[in-house]
C-alpha cells in the first residue's frame, strides 16, 4: 500500500500512546499509576450533563451549522466579554471538534509550504505535527529553565526569518505550566508588531492559575494586537469535558469563514448535544472551576515537593495548568543509568527513563523529548492525592536504585 508523504511524516500522539499502554497493563491486572493523561479526573458537573440530557429529550440531535449553533456562538462571545474583557461578534467566532481540531483547522487555513511557524519549546506535542500536516515548517524556539520555560524578546527576534508567518503562544503551558505575565507579553508584542506576525494564542488552560496570577493574552494588550491574534480555547479543561470535544476560535472574520469552509468539508458540525451542553457550561455556575483549581493547587504542591525529594530530579513549581515538568538530567548521571540504557535502548534518554518507570515501577509518565526537552519528563497531577503519593514513592524507589 502506498501512503501519502503527509501521513508518513506524522507519528501517533505520544501522550495518548502512553495512556493506552498504561490502560492495557491495567486491563491485565497490573497496578499502574498513570501520570500521562492530560485531562481533569473530575466528573463533568451535573448541571452540564443535565443540559445534554435535555437536549436529547428535546430532539436537538440533528445537523447544525458547520461552525456551531448560534446559541453557543453567543455564549462564547459572552464568555470573552465576561472573562477576558474582549469584544467579538458572532461572525468572529466558530466552534470545532475540540481544541486540537481548532488548531488543526487554523493550520490548514493559514499556512502553506515554505511558511515557518514559531513554536516555543517545551511545546504541546501536537503543534509541530499539525503544522507539518499543513506542509509548513515548525521552527522551534528553545527556552531556558531559568526563565521559567518562557521565551524572551531576544529569543523571538533571533528565530524570525523572511519565511516566518506566525508565533504560537500557549499560556498557561502544556507541559511546563509556564504562564506569561502582561509585562512579558508586552515585551514580546513589540517584536510581533515590528515583524507583522500572526499570533495563535492557545488559552485552553486560562482558568487553571495559582498564587493569585491573572490571565492575559496578546489580544488583551491593544486593538492592534487583537487584530493579529487568533484565540483558541475550549470547554475540555475548565469544565472537565474532554470527551465532549468542543473547542472554539475567535479572531478575524475572514479567517473564521475559511475555518468553517474547511470544517464543512471534513467533520461538518461538532456534536449537537455537546454544543448544547457547552452553552450551559459557559453561561452556568462558574464556581465549579474554582473548586477544581483548589484541588489542583494542593496536588501541584504535593507532587513538586515529592519530585524534588528524588535523587537527580529538580522541579519548578508550575504557575498554571496541571502538569509538573521535572528536570531529570541528574538521573542520567547516576551509576546505574548505563544498565538501564542497555535494558531499554532508545536514542532519547527521557524515553529510556519513561520505559524504566513504566516497566519497573509501574508508573506512567511522558518523555520530555516529545515536548522538545529530553532532559525532562511530564507528569499530569490531574489525579488523586493518593495516586500522587504512591506514584512518587514508586518513582523515588526506582530511581534511587540507580544511585
């Protein structure tokens, strides 16, 4: 069978692959602690599920406009006004089949062969493949741990070439939790405007912030920056609705029209029932978010404290999202490391460590190389305190066997 060059360039999502492997082991009766999956462990709030049930009973189970029902578009506009002090019209928003689908659609609409898209590392694993699927080139900007895994204006300026079309900003970030302040964004914005770049602002974790941090994106800074910023968001993380698959985009009306054209020829509309549930999520009781964030806050402190107590491991306290991104390069220098490399041969050290932890400690984490940093691994702390405590205990025991 001959396959397209496009698909041969792309490999499966590593986060989904790790979770699938851990689930397969669990199905065999193996006790695996999973830190791989990037979704809240809380149930979808009752009032949102009730809205879906009402939609089913009311017969709202048919095709909708490709870009979403008007009621959901209006709810999104209201959400931006309420939470972000941003004004959009109905024609400037569209609804997609999840946040990943939003980014994929945008890449297909905006980029061509020869275009470069700037992606700060560490990055969400799916950004580079989705850029490549649009025949464009992901251009990675390395960030430094001492800068909290955030790029500086100098880093951005050095990365820009005549082929540069856009910059991706994911704040709070998956995998590091890095969160840009208004002042930091203003400094980057000077470069963005000087070089007439598009900004793709992935705000999916905007509501999961700690220590009193306030959310800000490029569109908040000025009308000029709002015009060159396309905002991506969704209901999956804030309302624990990952499986409902509703993402949305806000920005230039012409871009939105093109996204709806490509969606009309691919998936058509997002699931009608999930759309009606999302209306309720965006307009209903927002206190459910704060309740989840309170639990995440407790868990991030528990996991970071535990990671920093492991030989060869250091971990920054993430200011946002629900991921820890520890530096494990010290583990690679431990006396027993060579034996582990022989047992689990792989060119990437973080993949070796991931295999060791899964097979020997029965703990599932994601190798940092998939996010652009081979010195790190990613752990989701969207799991119970008990799982965190036991998982860290297993990791500590396994790693300190190498010392």
